[in-house]
C-alpha cells in the first residue's frame, strides 16, 4: 500500500524505472513526483530513496530509525524532499547550500 503520496500523482510522467529487480531491505511505501513531472523518487519504509530522473540528495536507509518512514514529499519551490516517520520524525534533503526549510518535528 502506498501512503503519504503527494497531492498530485505523476500520471503523465514517463516510466523511468522501478525497484522490481532490486533486493530491498524494506518495502516501498510512497512515490514523490518532482514538480515538473519529469521524474520521481520511490521512498522505502527504512528511509531508502530511489531516484528516477530526479536528483538524489540522501536518505536515511543506512540509519537505524526509531519508527518507519510513512511518507515522502518533494518541495515544489526547492529541489529537495522531506520524509516523515510514524513517530513524527522529519528528515529533509536538499542540494548543498540550498537549505530546505525545517521548522522542527513532532518528536
């Protein structure tokens, strides 16, 4: 089940790839399309990010999280993205020097 999907799905985005042939540590739980519809990021519950025709700025896949990631969202005004965990943890990723807004988390 995909949860935490963005406010618009990439219906007209071209297929750029999937994780079907990759052994995943945890399942994909969301898709975060880039604002221009040209690509997307698949988000796994361990915080792994799989970018398809979208820049990769990092993930929490190698970090032991307290609770699983339940959603991922692109920011339309920046090139970065957010991930949110079920305990309210919020993780931001953006290009160097761009500084995605972070106003705190619920943890």
